[in-house]
C-alpha cells in the first residue's frame, strides 16, 4: 500500500484495480515498455480502457492525503511544482495481494531499488507476530485451549472469530509462501531469514 501527502502543488493520479486481467495487461506493458527499442510508448490506462477495464482519476490538492490500496496500479501526473511526502507500507489486511505483487515483481525482474526493502524478512516477522498473537489468545482462553475435553474444532472457531476471514486468508497465503521460501535453494531467499 502507498500513502501520499501533498504539502504543496497539485497531482493527478490514475488508478487501475489489480484484477487478474489488468495485472496481465500491466505485466505485458511493463516488460515490453522497458525493453523495447522500436515500439512507440503506450499509456497503460489507455490499454486498460481498450480492454474494457476502468481507470479512475483523482486530483490531489495541497494539504490532502491519499492512501492507495495494495496492488492498485497507479500513474501520477504533476502539472505544477509540488512537494509530496509519502511511502510504501505493508499491513495484514492485504497480505495475499501483497504476496501476489511481490511474486509478480520477481517474475518481471523489477529492480531491487523499486521493490519493498527486505520484504521476505518482514514477512517472516509478520508470521512470527501472528503466532505470538495466537499464543496470547490461547493464554487468555486458557480454560478452553488447555482443556483436553474441548475439541480442536471449537478452538479453531475461537481463532476464526478473533480474525476476519480476509485476514485469515492472508495468513494462509503467507504460510504457503513461507514454506516455499524455506524450501527454496535460491540465494536471495535464504539471505532474508530473520537473524
């Protein structure tokens, strides 16, 4: 996810939803645009519109702050001198999308300067934090979690009531990805284990 605060000036943002079709168009556009010497430049929003997709335009003015959801593609036009503060951030409400984008960036060979720094290491810490939260939940509900007469199904229901289905789906995707990273022989993967 991204946040921008416009201190002065004006910016025009174009947003594209990260649907599978739009991501496919983006991936083809980004890999062709960067390596092509003969083709003319094509504006990604025009390609999305031509394929039947939607592009959203937002004008950001002095003093306004904008949050861009994880995975949303965006282009920015600056019609006048502007001063912006902003950055990228990761959160557990969109883990699955963030992991999809991370994989896409690796497939597209996006340079490290343009990727979220230490992403894999951060994901290991994210999983560790989730396990710590689950342990605190178990301690708060000691009479249920440490009772042999209570079924695992009931214990699972308590965890599922604590977290939204969307967040649990994200943690499930994270668990699969961590398992893949842990069994990978790739050097760039093993360098990012937490110390």
